[in-house]
C-alpha cells in the first residue's frame, strides 16, 4: 500500500504545474465536460476534435524530449510517418478481423520506437547534442519524406500494400473493436472520440508520474547541467536515449491514430512544415510542463485550422509570429506564463497562511 501510495503521489511534484484539491477538481470538471461534449455536438465536429487529440500525443512526447530532457528534436514527424505507414502496411495485408488493427497499432508504435532506439543510440552515445541534434533529426526526417515521395512505381509495394509515392497510402481499415454482436468500427465519430480520449488521459497521467519520479528528476538535472549530472555518476546517454524512445513511441501513436482516423498517410506528413509545427505547439504552450503543452497544442491547432479556412499561407504566417512572440516575450511558453500569472495570487495566499513564522 505504501508503494502504491507513493506511486500515485507522483502525479504531483516539482516537475509539473498543478497540485492540490483545486487542480484535481478542475481536472475532473474538464474531463467530465470532455466526456459530455459528444452529447451536445454533431458527428462531424466530434470527428474533427478527434483529429486534434491525435496530435497531442506527439506534442507530449516532444515536451518530454525537449522540455524535460533539453534535446531539441525535429524527428517527431519521422516517427509519426513510420508508424503510420507501418499500420497501413500491416492492416492492408492482414485485414481488421479479430481485433488485428489494435495489434497493428502496437506493432507500428514498436517499429517507430525501435527506429528511434537505433537512431538515438548513435546520436546520444556519439555525444551529438544542441543544435547539431536538431540538424541531424531534421535531415533524417526530410530524407524519409523524399524517399517515400518517390515510391510511386508499381514495384514499390509490400505485399498488397502500394506505397503510392507522393499520393500516399489509402484505404487502410480504421481501428476495429471485436464484439460478440459484430465488430465495432471506430470511424471518426463518437466511439473513436472516447477511445482516443481515454488513451490521452492515461498517457497524460502516466507522463506526470514519470517526470515526477527519480527518472524525471535526473532528466531535469541533465537538462539544467549535463556535466554536473554526469559528475554525480549518472550515465546521461542512457537517460537521453530512454526519453527519446518514449517520445518517439508517442509520436508513433499519433501517426497510427491519424492514419486510422483519415484512412490515409502521405509523405507530406514528414515534410519541412510538418516537422516544424510540433515545435511551435510545444514552444507556445510551454515545453517544460505537460499540462501547458496539452493546452497549448489544442489552442494552436484550433487557431491554425480556423485560419486555414481563409488560406494556409495565413495560418503559417501566424504560427511564425506566435513563435517569435513566444521567444521574445515568454521564452517558457505563453500558456505557461499565463498559468503562472493566474496561480500567483493563490500561491501567495497559501504562503501567507502557513504557520511557523510566529
């Protein structure tokens, strides 16, 4: 019981914003509102909300790699694309019967994580860090995008799955739950919404526990001063590699959910613009906190989609302006700065009410 209690106490800690009954009451209210949301909305809007949710996993993974680990990576969209294509190849070849789509989801995420482990080994054990890590991960992402874009010929197929070059793969089955009365196909509607929402809650809470654990404390120490952490006896390469693989797996989960949601995946999902956008989401929200990353990603995605209606060029310009304003005015994130500002009166009230000064 003590171990279990200690485990759940890590939901709160020095590495995450939000603690105490007030925060968790607010969390439950937001969760209840999210659960009730489909009851007051139409199917198209609910499906569009699922689209927003699918990207949050990748953003949370980048927050772990960059915000907590201090390693700027442009490779999230590479892992996103690898897992998306892997899911498409597996499900086109083996179908959706007997719940195989969820097996394919696990295999696709594992393939992305394995690729990240191989790449991360050479990066971190080769002592590549800082801006050079960003350059290498961006280069690999763009190489993958270029390679997949030229696979249009009939010879580029794996079993029954045609890669289709720049046009991408399509017609893979969506996630399907086996059920005694007939399989439940999770099209972009209410059922998929609840499945992805459940996954999101579990991942968010799991990451809070991780970053407030001894592993997370060491990770933040590496971010602040890697030389000092190494002098204290920690093999920082193993911690960086582990973080990189976890973040890649979350990006892979985003890729599978996106591919299942739209039943297609294209090389452009690994292009230059796609690689830069997660950086904007996480930077604007606040890369060093999971909650602000989540809120910031949803906010920026909503603004981006609203502007795309009037023209994608306007949306990209606004994203660039938001990133510049974040760097100049709130380097730790606009949402993070706002959250600290809102919380300041409450923290002062709590500190003034503490006994022991008399």
